[in-house]
C-alpha cells in the first residue's frame, strides 16, 4: 500500500473518531478507570514523578488517574474533540492535576516523541482498532519510548484465528501481541477481560531481561 493510501485510511479513522465523540455512542467512555489498571498501581505505585503515556486517552479518565498516582502524564488521541472534552473535565473537577499532564492530538502509530523513557504506557482499546499495516509502527513507538524495566499495559478485543483480513480489522489474533513486541518486551501477565461485549484480554508486558 502506498503512503498516500495509508494517509487516506488514517484520515478516515480520524474523521470517524471525531464523529463518534461528537454524536456517540461511546460505550468505552465510562468515566471509570478499569480495576486492572487500579490494581497495577496499588501493587507498583506510587509513581514518584515518573512518566506515563496513555495511547488513545479519549476524554482523559485514565490520564487523570495516572496523574493522581504521582506520575507525569502525556495523553495522545486522534480526536481533537476528545482531548478538548478531557481538558474541560479535568479543569472543572481536578484542576490541581493540570501541571502534571499534557494532551496531544496525534496518530499513535506515529508518536511525536522518541526515547521518552516512560515507566508505564497504557492502551485501553486503541491498538486493536488500527489497520494491520500500522501496528508494527505503533509497536516500535512503544518500544522506543518505554524505559528499561518499564511496563506496557494493553487492553484489546480478541480476533479469532480464522478471521479474515479483508476490510476493517478489529482485535488481536492469537499470538499477535507477542509477535509485535518481541523480543524487546515480554508478556508477564495475560488476563481474560470481564464484562465486555466481545471476548477480550488484558496484557501486561515488560522490557525483556535478555
């Protein structure tokens, strides 16, 4: 696929998400940080001023949560409307967090930073919606910006092994996460998602010691 075609697809994705945040529905926008993320920080916190990235941060629920853990946070989303909503919400109810966070409109497969040294990178339902040919670039962005010993926390729908790749692809096929991020990152925990409309998993990856 040519770069022109790739750009056209990503422009369509951006327009799609702008419209979803304008009119809905937005079943993912619960305003509640998932218990899996809360449990991670109960075990590993406090953040002690480290850097966290939230990829596909939406309206900022988890950006605010991470900032409350003592982290500096960069939130990225393709939708400028979502980021404006996030900023308004945080200003209204958690303005003291604003110095600890920054919201950036960007394609998460082309992050506008390198060697950021993040101790934690979070993705709740972003990677699994990217076109297949953009996923390796996304994975490289995670690897490039995660500090040694850092954690990457991913929530994604499952995609059956027999699912085709014609048209839009949603979800992660069996073994796809390990293939995308290895050998740099190792899956240290994988949990079945609970209560969603589709089979899903939580993946926790960390820099490999080898």
